[in-house]
């Protein structure tokens, strides 16, 4: 016998009928902005459709990846995985990939992934995959971000300035056309473009790594008895592992550091160029001269042999990486010393903090000041053409291009870093108030608006006038609508919060004629739930609002939304 409300079809939907059978009214669910009804709708869909019921979140994840299909090719799953930034070679996905490979080997034709195969393959990686496909990684829209990185790469590739280092033959052999860039986020999302599998020597990029290892092992105080912190000091800051430490000879020291670097790289490619090492020794006269000068000034720890230290340094400079493995090393530094793709705690937080501080102040030779000013991020360059860039708590980047500028930095590497921070707000001081807007890849599309809608609706639902005042003072649009086209005034009217209704109408002057998905005005909700006082306020306000609209239309201009600051407060 209830009258049909304006905007409703005469017969209720099957979902509404099930709600009423359960003792719930759809209108009651709408008062919370539709959130609860969305949850119930999902459950009803899962329980009443012909598709087999899922076993919890695993089933939900499967149908999210497959877009509701019961089976998809394995290549479809791999492609979806790559879009999140996860790489099939990620050690966290090793078991999953092995099971998929086994399924491919056991089948003659194309293998389709169904619920059973999905369960068998991803059972141990369910938490990681849920994070990935719910876009809860540090870069939620990773495929969009990767496309913009590719565009930067293409622009930088056109740079043809600089000359390849030739003080040792091994460096001079590299083509000036080589150009690669890899990045790895703190969540293990990875992207590579260009010549990223070509091995090259770290050269001076190893300095922050050996410093970090030394601080990790011996502590800051001990190391800085012999190593300064000022960027205007010696160009060659030698670090050596004391004989009292865990290593007793040169071979053990080198193996020890190599193992550390491999851990930082997530056990990806780390090599050694013996020819580069031999050439470094033969052409290292300047390094030997600096070494003797430092020895004269007693810059070495007791019992440290200067020749052995230099030999060890040349070995470390000859360690090889690729852009891909180098980016994971940088990401380990960005992640506070924890390797993103293995989860291993490699370096102490103190070692990482000190290392990044020194990289920021003196990591780019004579360009360090300009790098800190224009890019604002810790970085280290090497004469091989490498630039190791760290964006703390976000990602690590390794750029490699052999042509160098006059101070020994990679021309393309520097330009890539500058382009990166000109597009994204990665500069350390980009988040200051009133700074020029840049893109923030850490935010999901629509995050700001969604958060505003949620906060506004919840404040109206709970009758929190103080919160609404803060939103209005921050210039929030008080007429924002949720996905059911309901405004804060709809919610407040349905709940009977007279103070909220008065604030929204008298002070914020919101539109009382917004129609929601069901064809209801705010006054209709107040009538339905029997809030007579709210109904009177809204009807009086509708008349005033209409009169002001007519007046504004006659005189021109727009209807003022707020009286003044005093009235709003």
C-alpha cells in the first residue's frame, strides 16, 4: 500500500526485493552514500548468478584479473601482471611462474588459466597479487607512469653531446649510441627501456655502496674519523675494511663486498671486468699520487696498507652491473636498506641515511651543487656513463649512456634526471605550499576527489558541523555528489541532522534541487524518514533559493555560495 515515489519504477528490482526480504529498506542503505548497498550488491551477484561461487578473496582476485571471464590465456595473466609493474622474473613470484611454466610444458596447445590453475599457481603469492591489482603499490597507475618514462627516454635520446671516456681502453670501446634506463620502486615494480642488459662497470658509482657497507659494519663515528662529509674536500675519499673485521685478506674483502652488492641487487646480474681492473692499475698514477699524499697526512687507519687499499678500490670500480640490476641497488637504498624484490634487510637505516645525505651533497663531482638545486635528489655518477639516482621511499633509477660532459657526468643521464623532476614532483622540496603543480604518480586517478566526497558525506552522516566548517573554509565544493548523485544535503536530510542542514543551506547556500539516482530531492528524504523540522527548513530554503536564482538571472552574475568568513565560522 505504500505510494510509488517519484522517480521509481512501479515494480521493485529483484535486488530490492531481496533486501526487503532480509528486513532492510534500500532507502536506509542510501543514507550512507551507497557504500553498504554496493557491498550487498556484490554479495548478491556472487551468490545468485550462475557463475560458481568463489572461495573468498582468491576468487575475487581471479575475476578481477580476467574481467569476469571463467578462463583466459596465460599470456593475458602475464600481461596484466606487467601492467602493475611486477616482473615475471621477480623472485617473489618464482613459485607461481614455475607452476605456470609446468602447465605450459604439460600442454600441447595454448594453455588457458581457469580457477583451478589460478589457485594452484598463485596460492603462495595471494597477498602480493592483491596489493598489485588493488593498485596499492607506491605507483598505482604503473602502466601510465611507464609510458611517460618512455616519452622522457625518447626525448633524452636525441641528446648527442659529450664524449666517451678514453683514459682506459675498455671504456673507450663503448658506442656513444648506447642508452639505457631502468627503475625499480620500493614495492618491486620495475620498468626498463633501451640498452638495459648491457653490462658496464660501476666505477665511482661504487663509492656510496662501499661507504654504506663500511658504515653498516663499523658505524658512522668510526668511519668519519677518516672520511670527511664536506663536498669541498678531497675528490678521492678512500674507504678500507680494517684487518680486525670479518675479512683477513684482499680476496676475502672483495668477495665480502661482492656478496653485499649482490644482496642489494636482489641476486640479479653482478659481474667483474678483469681487463678494466688491470687497466685501472696501469693508468692510476693520479690515484697513487693522492694515496701517497693521504698517507703522508695520516688519513688511513692504523695498519692499513695504502697499496692494498688502492688495489681493492680498483677492484671495486671494476664491478659490473646492468641498468636492471643497478636500479634494484638504487631501490634498496630508496627502501631504507631492504631489497624490494627479496625483502632481505641488507643495510642498516643509519648507513642508508648517511649514504643518501652524502650522495645529495657531493655525488656528482663538480655538478653536485647544480644537481642538488635542480634535481634535489641523491645521485652518484661514474665515468662509465652511469648515473645512480635515488628517490627516497619511492624508487631507484639507473641510467647509463657513455658520452660524458666536461665534468665527467653522463650527458643523457643528467638530462633524464632533470626531465624526470620537471614532470613529476620528486624534487625534495616540490611539496612546499603554493609550489607549481606537477604530476604525482603516487596518487591514484581521482584520489583527491574521492577522498573529499567520502569526508564530506561522512561528516554529513555523522552530524559533524565542525568538520563541515573546515571543509568549507578550505574551499571544498559543498555540492559534491557521490556515485548515486547524492549530496551532503541529501545525507543530512535523511538522517535528520537539523544543524547540518541549516549550515549547508544558510551558510554554504548549496543547491536544494539536486536529484539523486532515485529521483529524490533532499526534502523527499526528509519527508520519507519523518524529519518534520528538516522538511520545514528545506521548503523555506527552496523558496529563497528560487527567488535568488530569478534575481541573479535578471541582474546577471552567479549566486553567491558563502556569505563571508565570519558567517561561515
